């Protein structure tokens, strides 16, 4: 698979403060790359350097075979930037907004008209094409922001926190549109501090913290890297007969917790003796009303790698 972008030893220094600390990664053709991390992790600074809006202190960024420091018309036509700060004109219609930004890429005539229509349809705003953004909700403005960035059909789309502060319906529309853009062949860098978004749409995820990349891989690879244990939660009948010490004695069990008729049993991942736990509960006369397995999450990964929660 070809790379549409490559970042090598990228660093951004502000006086004594290092915002981005020598990071390297690639963006593959046709993938959604999630850039995940808490506020202040260096995500937006990285996005600004990728787009050419900010000059790096050191390191290199290559996009579509072109050095960002040098830039070229071909490279600029090949990327679409969705900034965190909404960049639209409030006093002209949604359609005129998209038409204006698309025309900056030399689109004209019927091709321009078609691209504008397709972009507005993608973000589900075509029925509001004649309305001015000043009448839109925050979520609708962010969707229009995306339409303005993708009407020229860029090969690489860079999105910086596109769902900050919006309603659930608009968030859903945006995530659906990203999946559709991928099916059309676009590569997407998606910066967010919402782990559920990164999990839902990303083919590969980079986790940043304090300017560094601390993890890079598919969801499954990241889960395997840090998730050495798993937890089962049992809802029990006849729970008064439970002997926790007997459960602790099952091979591979590392923790047992019981409250409100719910038993939580933590086991080593490579020593998963679920059948023995169930047999022991049966022997004690406890019935199982339900059982759930606690799955790994990016929150778990981040906590394991940094010792703190993603949104601390």
C-alpha cells in the first residue's frame, strides 16, 4: 500500500517548550488514521505543520510526494483542511460558501456546480443550501466546514477536532460522511480527543501525549499491547451462598469483587478459565442471570501507557 504522507522526526519548539517532540509516522492510501490524545498533546500543532500553516523547528513532512516546506500547486490541490476553528462566511448561503472555496482550486462551470452539490449532499445540508450559516446550529456549521474542504475531491483530508462542541446528530452525520469519503478513495487524518470516535472510524490509531507518539497501530494491536487481563461480570441468584475465596482459587484469577449481586472476576488473558469459574459458581449453588465480558478500550490503553485518563 502506498503512502500519501510521511512525517519524519517532526519537532516544534516554542522557546523552552516542546510542543511536538520528534515524531515520525506515515499515512497510507485509503486509510483513516486517527490522531488521538488529550488537549495539549500536540495534535493541533502536528496538523498545522502537516498543512503547511506552521513551519516545523526541524524534521520533514512529505505529502503526495511533495515536501511541505517547498509546497506546490499539485500538493495544495491534493489536500483538504478542516480546521478546528470554523472557517465559513456567515452572511452568504451555504451553497455560495462551498462554491467559493471550491473555485479556489480552479473548478468552474458544470464541474464546479456538480462538486458543490455532491459536497453538500455528503454532509446532508443540500436541503439548506440557500440558507445562511448564521441561521445554522454549531453542528451544521461544522458540517458545512467539511463540505468546503472536500468539494475539490482531495486525496488527503486533514481534520482537526471536527466534532468539538456539537450535538449528537451532527456528530453522527460527520462520522458517517467520513466513512463515505473513505469508500470514495480518500485518505483521512482525523484528530480527536474522543476515544469512541477514534475507535469507530479509524483503521489505524496514533496516540499522542506530551508531544510524543506513545502508541501506533490498529485497535486490536493496541489492545493486545497493554491488555494483559480481562474482567467478567456475573449477575447472580442465591448470591448469599457465594464463597469469594473459592473463586480466587481458580487458576488464572487475579481479582474478585462482589457488590449488589454482581460478581466481577479478573483473569489473566493467557489463562482464561471461564468454564472453571462457572463450574465453581454452580457448585456453590449460585445461579447466573447474566454474564458480560469487559472489552478493552482506548481509554484502557491510554491509562496503561500514561497512568492517567485520556480526559484528565
